[in-house]
């Protein structure tokens, strides 16, 4: 919606993880190094944790883009609300294998056959499990058991576990000792600092074709960081709304005031409504002092915003009409 207004060829702040917009902050570069190290080892578990929206999924998708398909077969599980019985079926399905066999023995035999065939083809098999904090200890144990498939020289399956910080509690519980012995590296992905937050925003904008319009002041960057705490998803949510407001109000510069206005709107949207009142006070007639003036001011602002929106809609309709008339020629 705002892309054409600001001359962008893509939406820079979408919530969907997109490796094309991957930004290598210090933390993300280090986490990527751990994943690449794990790949070089070809065995065991790599554990990456991070807060909600820290960029773990984008990290993995960027890794997948680098993988050589003729050397590594990779699959990802994102639905981790699984019982231990469903875990094997989900893994088998993730690699595109038939999972209609009702018996666990049959599924294990099918998966082992797939692993050994892949090894004979000179390919390694990588399983990535996202949202690992939802896994029960029994489910984690099922995943560990799959790592027992190996030849005399090497393991046939490698697993990356990505989750929120609470997964570390599962990992360090008493009954996870066997899994911990197979973890070759762990890393916690923290938030970005203020400088990286600004660089992250500019990187995403430049990837989408930004030429400096709109101008974003240092005060605006500071306000975005204060609100988001350097978490990529929160930055994306705020900036997407900021650019939408800029489009609707035809702004070409964002300062702390504009950022604060958007933050206020977001906070109000997620504030629970007050408890319902049992009875409304009786109307005594008249208006409170200053009420009429405040209402008039609000109506003027509302009319001004509506007029801008109408102009925007009209311009879009004009473009559509020209496109339709051109197509008829």
C-alpha cells in the first residue's frame, strides 16, 4: 500500500521471515557461525534459543538458501505441539516420505531406509525443529533416539533445535542428560543494540529500494529502539505501521513525534477494555467545560485525515482507470 508512495519495490517490514532481508547483526552472525559449524561436523545437535521475534526462523531460512541440494537434504518441523507418538510421523512426513503406516516399527524402518539410501547417494540429512520450547521431554527423547541411526563411520541424521529461552530449562533437566551429551554447540540469540537497530531498518529499506524518502530522524530511530528493545519482529511491526501512517498522511519525514503516535495506537489496540459498568450515570444536561472545543478540534483533524485518504483512494482509482483503458486499446 505504501510501497508505491515511497518508491519501494517490495514491502520492507513484512512479518513473514524472508531470507532476502536477512541482516547480519553481531548476534545473528555468531548464531549463523554455530549452525555452519554444526553442518561441518555432520553429527549431533545444535541448539539455538532466542526471544519471540528474535529472528531464529529467518536465520534458518537463510541457512537453507546456502545449502547445496546435491549434498544436504534438509527438512523443517514447525508444529511442535506433538505427542511422542506423533513425532516420528511428523519427521517422516517432513522429508516427503509416506507416513500412512500405523506402526512405529514400520515408520522407523522406512526412515532408516531413507537415511541409508541418502548416505549411499553421498547426501547428508538435516532435520530442523522450530519452536522447540513446545516439545515435551518424551518428544525430545524420540528425536534423540533418531540420532542413533549411523554407519561405522558417521551419523546418518543431524538435528538443529530452535526455541524460546524456556527450552533451555528442558535441556538442562535431569532426564535430558543423554541429549546434552550429543549437543555439540548451543547459542542464545539476544536483541540488537541501538546502532544495530538503525542499521537493520536501513538495510531492510535499502533492500526494498529506499532512496531516502521518507527521512528518518535520529530521534525516530531512538524511539523505535526504546519501544522494540532491538527485537526484529517488534521493529517490523512498528515500522510497518509507521510507514502506513506516513502514506495516509502524506509524510516525507518521521520524527519521534510520529513514532510516538504509532506506538500509542498500538498500545491502545492491545489494552484490554475496562470492566463493563453496571449502570451509567444519569444525564444532567449540558456539556462539561471545554468539551465542545475539544470535540470541534477532533472533528477538524478527523476531516483532514479523511480528506487525505479520499485523495489517496482517488489517485489509485485514476491509475486503475488508465490501466484498464490501456488494456482495451
